[in-house]
C-alpha cells in the first residue's frame, strides 16, 4: 500500500497553507517553483500599547489572572508573544539561554506596566528547568500557560552530509525541551485542573522540508506529541495546541535570511526560498501569531485541544466548524 504521512487540514479557503513546504521541496530538487492561490485576507492592525510597541495586542482579552512561561522569549517570536501576553495582563516568566536577552524582554514588560521575571535557563537542562519552574511559582504564582517556543533551525544539507550530533541537537532543543517544560508545569496544572499549553510547531513538520530534516522531523514530533498529550489531559481541564506561526521575518527566519552561504548551497537555497515567500507577500506580521496565542490563552479555543492551528487561520471560523473538524479528525497528522 502506498500511503504517506500528511496533514489533514481541510483549510477553509480550499487551498494549502499560504507557503507550502512542497514549494520548497521543488526548489531543493531544482524543479520549477509553483505556488497555489492564496486568499490572505486582511491583517488586523495591532493595538498599540502605552509603550508604543506595536506587537502588544490586547484583543479585548483580560488575562490578568494568568501566569505564563514563554520559552525562547529573549528575542524573535518568543519576545513578541511575551509582550502580547503581558499587554493582556498576564504575569510572564521569560526564559531562554541568554540572560541579557531575557532580561531585556522582562524589562520591556515592566517598563510598560506589566509583571515579568527573567529566567535564564537552557531548555535541555532538566535540573535547570525544574529549578526554574519552582522559582517562577514562588515569584509569580501557579503557572496557567506554557508557550513552548524555544527552538533551533538545525543543520542544513543532505542528511548523509550534515553532522549527526548537530542534527540530534535539533531534536534535543525542539522536542526534548518541549517535553521537559511540559513535565515541569503539568503537575501543578493537573492539581489545579487548569492550564493551557501552546507548542510552536511548523508547516515543516506538517509537510516536509528536504535538506532541513532535523528541524522538520522535530516539528512533526511536536505536533504528534501535542495530539497525544491533549487526549491524556482531556478530562483534566487542560488544553494543548500545536501552532504554526507562519513566516515571520524575525527569529529563525531572520537568521536564514541573513545567511551568506553560496546561492547554490543548501543553506543558500533555504535563504532564497524565504526571500521568494516574503517578496510574494506570503509572510505574516508578528501580530498574527501573538493574537492567536492570546486567543488560545483566553480559553476561546479550548474545544480544539490537540489540533494543529495555523496563524493564517481565523479561530472563530474554526470554532464554527468544530463538529466538522471532530467528525473528520481534521487539523491532525495522520496517514491518508
């Protein structure tokens, strides 16, 4: 039987997500690039916070009774998510390896009138993560939201040519890091029967990304981890989501764009693909992913626990189709 692992997404607009990794597969194999039509819709303008930071989106939600941990919060998408949650009233623990970066994010929050603490820790350090969660709970209270955002892009090139240790390091950060933080916060969430976990995934995991296999495989694992965890927690009052942020020209995407490798090299082709997507308008502003995370943090999407949600999606439209999504087991990874 010829079957393949693929994302059963049934996108409302009737097309694949706006920057299909199938297109990159064509680029990596030197085949002509083709793109499917995209109905991107209008992007909402971010609500500007008193600090003037455009990434802080309130969206009408009051999250002042919540305590969040945002991993990889020292820069890029993680920083934007931390700022948006704080703007909605959440007390935020900002974690990452770089002490100066997490402190900067925490300072941005406190200067704007929010509550935050900087927690420098490596997501792969099990002891460090356990110590961090204890410190966070002592300072901010019981954690009600975990955003597993920390990640690395991993080595780029044919799998048989890249360094195997670097490839596995990608799994350690992108998958084991998610597991360690999840294990750290869940005992408290289960005890209180309250909590939400948002795992930052990628279409690289829902489809495929040749020459970036470490990253792709790690994100596939995160999506399936999310599905399994959601079922384990379905009677515990805790919702879990895998979220694709889209192409956002900060963080890992920015690093790829600034890559100075030869255009004919695998890394050069990755950079070229990102530039093609951004030039064609298939990227998203940070406000789209921060808005989605705030919505999920509010409980609006709890009924969709376990699903893979794209920042291009309209959560309200997905909720209106919840019965159809359940019946068809949509927005999950499965063999079809």
